[in-house]
């Protein structure tokens, strides 16, 4: 086991992050950047996987990593079918849905494809994904929207939320399955999940749906006004979708997706920056309050994570509104590479059985 290595792969729109772990120790980390010209040369996102795979292998060779010692390759999960939380071995069904983009085209779809190709080229290596954004453990009552033509769905930061929840459980000498937690992932998108004894039974749709607005997303909008904008003739469908995701939230109000920049502007006396920054915390607090009712007020802890959790003014503002619910713990940042690795290590150590994607 001491010589066995684990490779984690996390493709983003213009980057590919890779990390190599020996047991729990990270021995190599690289954030590979891809130029827009390189990315634009591919018609579809999934056409990029050979290009990205070759760069990954070159980086590993340049770092003198003995790739023959890699026994597990963990790929960031993509937009596949809604599945329960866990580690899934990459099989033909998963490859098919990653290639077609079952729930949409996203760079994370490349993770399992690249992991599978690399594992196949190595002796006795296996490829997995873990806790993709489409993890779905919602109760049926949480899916009801208010109209039968619209159904609430589960799309959220499952990998980081689950990893932080388990990390907290270990810190308080408990099991994740024994706790009721509210986890708020505060990043470019914001998701707030109600974790009931190891299952996320309700969560806002953080990709292009509801919940608090975020640095890039509009979150809940007044639906009547949105419908009128859609049929005003002033905007294309693509422009409206960008308003909702990509050019909403802080971008729409303040022209930046950098929460730290907004924090500095607010502290420097910019009244609009101060109002919008506080409004984002206000909306997150409202969502956390809503999730406390899902758990019927029985909340062991509220966990704040993601990049915005580094912002002390934001966190202080938020805690002031939610501390009456339960103790609040702050785990700033998101270490997706370590989260992927910890899931893979559980398989390597026989602590969990990989699930089968069908």
C-alpha cells in the first residue's frame, strides 16, 4: 500500500487540475491551464479528452511520477443521470452518459473519460468517479415546485458538501450518518443542503435554478417578471440564460465575480457594494433558515465552506443571523482534489464498496 499511488483528475472549462496521493499524503499537485484557442479548436467538450489526457501524462512524466504505481484514478464526476452518493467505478454505461452529456455538456464530464483511459493503460489500475453534482437523495416532498410541469431537481456541490460533512463528523468524534447538518457551499455558485443522517434530503438547485444569488448566478427571481422579460422580444434565450447563470449575482450588480473585491469595495465605503454583499449573506441566511425547518429544528451544526467562507465580514454577517439555530463551524475553501482522493482511498482500503452505474 505504501508504494501504491492515487491520481485525482478535475477538469474545468479552461484548466485541468491533477494531484497524486500516496495514502493520505499529497505528493504532486498541478493546475494545467488551457488557452481559449486550444479549447475552441474542439467542437464538443468531450472531444477534448485525448488532448487533456496526453498533457496529464506528460506532466506526470516530467514530475518523475512512476505511473505504474498508480492503482486508482479518480475523475471528477459529470452531468450523468441522477444517482445516490458514493464512489462509482467507470463502466460502459457511465462512459456512454459522460460522452452524450446526459444532463448537459460540462468540462467535468471529461473526468471519468480521462480516468478510464489512463487506468486502462496501466497494470491493475481502476477508474472511479465520486459524488458528482447530480447526486440525488431528495425526498419526494422536496421535489414539488408548485406546478406539475416543473419539478425541483438536485444539482449541487455534492463532492465538497459531503467531504466537509464527513470531516466535521470526524472532528466531533461522530459518524456522518449520525448527524443532522446544514452545509452551505459558498463559491461561484451557492448551494445549501439539509443533511439528514447521511443523506441530502433537500438542497437548492445551484446550477441555474433557485436559492441565494451568488457571484455569478441570480438564484431565485420573481417568476412573473422573469416571464415578461422572456417574452419582451429584447433578449435571446441565450442572453436570458446568461442572466440566470454566468452573468447574474455579483456580476450583474457590480460587474465582478470576485467576492473579495466586493468585500474590499464595501469596506472602502462603496454603498452599493456594501448593500449587495450584505444582501448575498442575507439570502444565504434565509436558505439556511429554510433548511432548518426541513430538519424540523433538529440541527447538530451548520457548516460554512467554499471560497467566500474566507471573507470574515461575510461570515460574521451570516453567523449573526443563523447562530440561534445551532453551532456554526467554518471550513473555508474547497479541496476537491483531496475530497476525490479520500473517496478513492476508502475503496483502496476496503472501507467502502464501489457502486455500479446503470
